[in-house]
């Protein structure tokens, strides 16, 4: 059934009765959606015996979890012609492998639900972000936490709409360096917005985010902490302005992230926690 002409694509929702038959959701569960997350090519590849699926509950959409802002959690919005839009809460840790042979021969996605191109792109970015997100220097993360800037950014970004498509940090030559306490990190922040679809409203939202982040830094920094991280600028930039050169030297900041440590190998930082 998973041939090249299959209707299945990454992001396709499973029909509820098939999700029940596969043991993904219990009988009578009308508050969960099972989503195909395997890459399109892997779905049709005859050498791939399984597909990957994530099941999540239907929830109210939260801006903190859209557009791959959080690498562990995504709020994916499905549209429907017969009912209101439905948002499913996907956790990367809930990914399950299901044998292709377990599907019915006439299996097909739930045609009542569909994804917009923007939501489908957001899903692809989220799946890639889990393994591709940067590891900032521990010293930088500790200093950022000392002035509570990561919490402030998380709250500000959470209130923004889909116009803001990325927050990028530029640490210059100290991008991978563990600096001594006497040497500050010089940080530039770029707030990328969707210039094509968002227009002037997107630019205004990104400028507001940049202003609020700058105000948060100014409020929280002090003579004791400001020498640890110097904010050299926080500016709104159109996504059409960012070049491949920029993306190779910048690191995308997300609402939660892993810092690399030799022992232990990773530390979870939840900037939204109070």
C-alpha cells in the first residue's frame, strides 16, 4: 500500500478507526490525533519496513510551541471543512515505529483534516530541530541565566504570532568558546520575520519583540552581571534578508535547548520555568 502513488505524506493524520486498530489510541478516544511523521521518501521506500507516528491530544494552541520554537514539543494545527480547526500537541519523545505491514491494504489518511503549507513546513522544521539545534557554551548559558534573559525571551516569543519565524544568536568568534569570567560574551540577536506573507504587520511584530528583549536585558542586567553578556544589538530582520552565509555563522535559539557537557553529557534548561 505504501507505493509511490500512495496518498500518505509526512503530516498525514490517521483515520481514527485505523489508529485504534493499530493500538495507537484506545477505543472511544475522540480527543487524540495520530500523525504520520516519517519523511515522504521513507514512507514509499521498500527498504523501510516501519513508519514513525506520534499521537497527541487535541489542545488549545500555544504560541510557545509553534514553528519549531520548542524542539521537544509542537502544536500542529489541522484545518477541517466540517469542524473548527484542531490543534494536536506532539511530543518528540512519543514517537513510535509501526510496521507498514500492520496497515490495511486500502489504508488512507483522514481526509477530513488537512495541513496548510506553513504548518507542514513547521512540522519538518520541528523534526529536524531535535537533532540539529546548537549547543551553546556552558559559560554563556550560565551568564544568560544569571540575568534571566532566556526566561524573558521565552515569554516574549510565546506571545508572538507566527510572523516571527526564528530567533538567531550571533556570538561572533566566541561561538564555541568557554570564556573566563573576566571576558564577556558579545551577543547580537536577530528576530527573523516572514516578510512574504506577513508584510508590515510581521515587521512590526518582530520590531516589538526586539524592543521587549532589549528592555528585558536592560532591566535585568547590573554592574555585577552585565559584563558577562553584552547585548550589542537586537534587531528585526526579514527572512528574505538572511543569507546562507548568515545561517552558517548564526545559531537559532529555541524555547528550550541542550547545552553540551562532557559529564553529564547534557543539561536540560527550561527557560519558561519560574
